[in-house]
C-alpha cells in the first residue's frame, strides 16, 4: 500500500514537471513571438496583407508652337508577380496560359525585375484589357499575380518627328547605377533619345507610392489606411518651336526618296520649325515590348532608320559652302566684289592633275557674285589656292563648322573641319600636297558637316551675320502653373562685314533669279527666295543632292536645308524638296491654299 502511494506521488511530480516544462516552453514561445521577434513578424504579417505599389506620374505632354499635341500618353496595363505570394504549380502555369509566356520566361523576368519578395515584379507590359478582366474576376486562380495601370507614350503618327522627339524605354541596370540620385527602379521608363532624353527629369515628374490591403488569397481589399501614401508629381509640359504644318511638309517632301534630311529654321531666333530624318521609325514601338522580328528588321535595314541625320549625319557639303570661300576671300581682301580670275574653261590644272568644273564647257570670266550664281568650281579653286588650307579652315570654324551647334537635343556631332594639323596626323608631315585645298574650297575632300550646321550658317547669312543657337523647346509649363519661356540665345557672329554679306546675299538671290542661276525652278511671282545648290560626290553611290533656301529674301523668315542621299544633282532634286517646304510656309504666312511654281533650272 505504501509503495503504491509513493508511486502515485512520483507520478504526480513527473506530471507536474512535464506541465511546468510545457508551460515554460509555451511562455518562452509566446515571449519570443510577442516580444523578441514581434517587430519582424509584424512586418512580415503586414507584408503579407499590404502591397506597396508605385504610382507612376503622368509624363508631361509635348505640343507644337500652336498648341497641337505631338506627344501624348495612353493607358497601359502591366502584369506583375509578387514572389512571396506565388503558389507553386498554380500561379505561373495559369498566368503563362493567360499572357502567352512560358513559365521559364516568367520566372526569368520575375528574377530580373525583383526589388523584394513582397513587391510586384513586372513580367509583361501593355497587356490587353481582357487579361486584366480575367485577373480581376478569377483572382483565386492567380495567387500572387497583380496588375496596375500606367500611362505610356503616344507619338503622333506620320509626323516624322523622331529626330527630335526621340523615345522612352525601360531603364537598364547600368542606368540605375549612373542615375542613382534620381530614385529610379527596375521597370521605370526614362527618355532614351531626343527631347525625351534631354528633358527627361522635367517630363518624368516624381513617382509616388500607394499601399493596398489584400486578402490572403490575393484579392484586393482596398487602400490601406494604416500608412499614408506619397502623391505622385506629374511632369512638366513642353511647347516646341516646331510647326506641325511645316513638319508634315518636311516629311512629305522626302517620302519618294531613299534617304535624306531636312532642317527648317527661323533665322531671327534659331527656332526649329521642322526637322526630319528619312527614313525614320515609329517611336510608338518603344512604348511597349518590341517584337524580336521588328527589332531585327530595324537593325538590318541598310537605310539606317535609327540614324538621326540632321544632327549626326555627316556629309561633304559640296557647293553649299562656297559662300564661306568667297566670304573669306572678301574679308582677307584677296578679292573684291569685282575681282576676276582666269576664265573657267571647264578645267584647272594644278601640278600634274586637272581639276574639272561641274560645267565641262566652262563658265567664262566671272566675278564673285556670278561665281556663286553659276556655282563655278574653277573660280573657287583659284581663290582657295590663294587662301590656303589653314585660313580657309579658320573661316569654316568661324562660320560654325567643325563644332556642335549646341541645340537642346542630345547626340549632336561636330563634323570635320580639316586643317594642316589634321593632314599632318593623317598623312604625316610634308607627305600631303597643298592642292588638297582645292577640294575644300568647293565643299569636297575631307570636310564633313551636318544638315543642322548648314542651316545654322545660312540663318546667319539671312540674319545680318547674327547666329542664334538652334533650339527646339519654346516654353516649359510646370505643374504649379508657372510657364517659363525660352528666349533666343545668340551663339556667335559670322566673320563677315556688312559689305561682304551684301555680296553673299546677292549671290543667293541670283542662284534663283539670275539668268544663269542653278535653282531657277524656284522663281515665283508671290515671294522672293534665295539659296544655294550643291552636289556632293559620294564614294558609296550616286551624288548627294543639297540645297539651302532662304525666304522671303528681303526680310527672311525661314531657312530650309535639305540633303537627299544618292539622288543626283542639287538643282534637280534638293531644290524642289526645299521649295515644297518653303511653299508650305509662305502659303500659310500669306493665307493661301497653295502656290504654283513654274520653270526649270540647270544642273549643279
């Protein structure tokens, strides 16, 4: 009996000990959960029911000088996956069937775009609304999947303005590092080219943050009241100097040719009225995921549609820059307006080589202004020899060639303005002949210029020698309501006196109105026009055709430069192209439906 009592007491002690130990474990667990790991577990619980959603602001709109929309925004839906909420063997297979991606590709995109396991990782942009409807109605089949609406860029179709609009694209990992101070994230859209890149910070605005409460199943409950979101700040709007009517005329004037560029400017301010590079590309394709076959087609196109010809196309200017040669000769008093050289008989012998004129029958005895009118090469050869390579190069530089114009767009190139130092580096000292200046004097040889530089130079001629910096933005409208106008900025003065400018302008007039002018096809009775033709030799094919026109010549309002690649003579090809653009401008300025231009010109 006694042994039974001891055994019972022993069992009671053991039971009490077990209970005490269990209580200790329970209390310890509760202490760990509620005190030691409370913050971490509370945060994890919050993450399970709270989604952090970026609020992408409205990117600023872009308008032409008359308030017409050039770049707008359209709604677009992006599907994402929250890694922490994804259910194995359910979410990805169902989502793959819905959005047309295999599970391997979805996993790759989730890993690539993941910021944290509790934030949405984008897997497909610009999905149809039908996909969004399925995700909303059948949410239980897609745990961890979500969608959000954002605005993507919408560029005016058929405008041909990609040379200045550029486009946006998803930020790369390299750009995230370079632009760390801008608080970008994977998936952010930033400007990649053109004004979208140059004015990206203004256009993009400031991203906000929203907190959304969800059920464990992933269904959205609504806005989470426990944390205050951050409002997005919309981007600023831009009003451009571009005139849509002139821009459309520029694009239409080139659409029958292979390749080319047009720049139309107001010489009184440096404002770009129209600028096109042909062929171009549809900037809207960059607003979404570019199909691989489309991208391959763009990259393999021998016409190089991604080349921004007005800013980065480098061409020998041909006779378009003969005015620099004549202007330098007048300023250095090597010639006067009445000076003549040996008559042009179609050729000029220098050393053991004969340099030909474009007019093989010759032009005879000419003064400077008539040498411009008839674009005589022989006159320029003789003047170039007297100037020499370095002095001619000096004047090219003073006229803006060999350096960027400073336009408010990225990627502009300087071109090439060769001098004796350049030839020493290229050929070696005393291993080249001074006869190279003959080619430079007629805009051939090694000299390379951009269409924008040529337009800028002629703006200076048309504006009494004052050159304004080319610019594309006319004003900036901030979200606060403040509007900042962009004032014209003087860039430099041409190195020509008033008397020299008078000779050069008279030469431009005679090119169109003179008896032997090379662009007589542009004469009309309604307004005056001056200009200069050019035909530049091209080692890769037919000659490039060039022309720069100024109108109305007495009080110039517009300068238009056109380069048509592999097309032939400037008088036959580029002059009519420029004429179409000027005609559109003058018809609008004079409130006319159209202007009929007749007669034909000579070749040059």
